[in-house]
C-alpha cells in the first residue's frame, strides 16, 4: 500500500504544475511498472519513474555490469562491475526511496511468466529486435500495454502500444521480422551516452503520462535525432496481414 501521506511534501514540485494534480500523483504512487533490460535506457528510466513516485517496479535482466557499460549506464559504479545489474539497480533505487517496492528477476525475459505480473505499463529497454518481437507477442496475447524504446549512434525511437482486446495494432505491424534479429546496435554502431539519456528521459515522461491517463499519442512512433535536435512523429496503423491480428 502506497504511503499517500508523504505526497504533499515529497512531490511538491510536481503538484504545483498546471497539468499535474494530486490525483495524478496518487496514480503514480499506486502504480506498478515492469522494465525489461537494465542498461542505458532501463537504468535512467527506472530512476526517474521511482523518483517521480511510482510505487512498485519490476526489473528484468540476466546480465552483469561491465566496464564498457559505464559511459552510458551512469547509475552503476566501478564497484558494481561483475554484479547482476538488477541487484545493483535495486540498491540504487531503494537508497533513493526506501518505500519503493522493487522486485528483481535476474533472468532472460523468455524465462518470465508475464501472466503473473500485473503492471500498469511494461517497458522494453532491451534494444534487441528478437527480444522485442517476443515481448510484443506476449503483450498482444495478454492484452497488456508496452512501451518500446531503442537507441543507437545519436538516434532513438519510442512507441507505446495499448494492446486492447477490441483493436489490434502492435510492434509487428510496424516492423517486420526479417534480417539479423540478434544484432545489438549499441555494439555494432556505437552510441553516445547523453543521446541514450534523452531517449530514456522521454520514455519516462511518456510512461508517466500514460499511467495518469494523459498520453494520447499511443501507436505513434516518436523518432529523435539528438545530433540535430529533431523530433518526428509517425502514426502507426494496423496491418491486416499481421500474424498476431486475430480480429
């Protein structure tokens, strides 16, 4: 149960915003999110969501902290090298907010039974196409909303799919399952740390607004070019030939 008594003092700077109410903050404090992938996107996303008041967070990642991660995964320390990412990130989050409930899953997402996780929103921060397609199918079948994000070089993209029972539009309507799905673009193309932080910050803002019922641009691909400071949006429409479309 969220401690609502601390809302006025702890979240004062959010409450004075014109488009942010006590009820919005209450929704955040009573919400649960799941982050798959605790790397350059997942770590700042988790920190901003917990700092903003999200009351329960599930962290899924089988990997350990490596030295080459530290230039963009800035909430890990040199002393964390070799530790499970979910364990190190949980330590950071519980030091940030001692009342947040953090569940950790140091395993691959393919080993998780998502039927048992009832989050308001899932976040795919794996930056791996194969995993993204697998998560997409899971969320479509379970009718659970998911926010996908990825980043490489100076660029990134974000999109939320609601996955409602009565309508179909999903990640597979936007991207086709072809080519090398195992490619990690951060490794093959490189990535600039602050560019990843921009995408993660936007993903956290979008997630917060979605949880509060204020984000209307679902099924819309938001593309960011941090080298030119450009943002472009493209509405995604259902693909009738999508293999997951059962309507």
